[in-house]
C-alpha cells in the first residue's frame, strides 16, 4: 500500500503568488516525521522543512510552511511569494517510527513538478 | 565543504559487470542510506545503516550489497549489473536527531547497457 501520496503530478504558478502542494500519508504508528524536499533540474535533493507528529504548531521555514492536519493525515507544503528559482520537483517524505532500530528510513511520494511563470 | 560525497557522478556499465558506488560523509552521522530514483518517480530505499557494522535491507535490495566498516563510508556494490538498474543513485546521511533533515549526496547517474 502506498504510504505517501502526492496527487498533483505538475502545477503552474504565477511568480509572486502562493502555491500549495498536497501530500497525504498513511501510517499506524503515532511517532513519525514528515519532510519536504526540493529537487531542481540539477538533480540534488534539498531539505526544506520538517514536521514531527507530536509537534503542536505547523512548521515554517522562511517562505515555506507546512499545513499539518493530523486527523486527515495530510502535510501540505505552502510556498509563499513564488520565485522563478522555485521551479523544481518537490517530494514529500515520511520517516516512521522515530526509533534508532528503524534506521531513519524515508518513504517518498512520487513528487510534484512546479513551474513558476514570470 | 562538509557533506555527503558520492563518486562517480556518471557511469556506464555493460550488463553483467560489477561496480561499487562510493559514499562518504564527514558529519559523523550514524545513519546512512542508499536510494534509487527512476525517471518521474520518487526515491526508493535500497539499503540502510544505523552505524558502523550494522546494515539492513530497504524496499528494493535485490542485486545490491552494502557494508559499513567505518562511520564515514557506506559503499554500494552492484553484483552483476542489469538494465533494470539504470537509475540515479543517492546516498544520504542523518544524525539521530529526529527533526534533522537528511543530507543527500549529489547523485550517481548509472546506465546499464
């Protein structure tokens, strides 16, 4: 069964506008972490933001914020004031459970390609 | 620069050949992993390690071997390359801190012909 689902294969967004990238996940473990990564055309994986399952507040990092709705098992990424450099592939990932023996393994979604239009 | 170093960046193999993808990190991270990324897809876990001398299989381990003799190094061996192993390979490392983002290497683009 797929654990991380990103339903938007591709999106266009106008420069300076906000964009929301959807991510839903499936886990029965109460202890987990959710990550978003950016992969530009150059190919590297860039860590953007993290949300822990026990965190009371939604995570924010600069122009990135994570809309965490635990009951719905969703962890959507919001990018505010989009820039041309935001054009990239974006991956949602989950780590569960948060114990050493589990190896800190990440499960990735299929990704969403974002293209920012000037 | 501190981080995860992968070599080589590009490699072409013939079917049946073997090779080792190198990965080294200088952040003293306990956790290291190998992922593969096929076109248009997310990353899938091949093997991982929670410390020197300890490795385990991920989602797609067949055809690959790993070892972790030191904290710094985590090589991935392809035993007998097959066209299905054509992919981009990423090595990643992480500290034990749960909210610490993984640091990924720049990737190795492997083509098996």
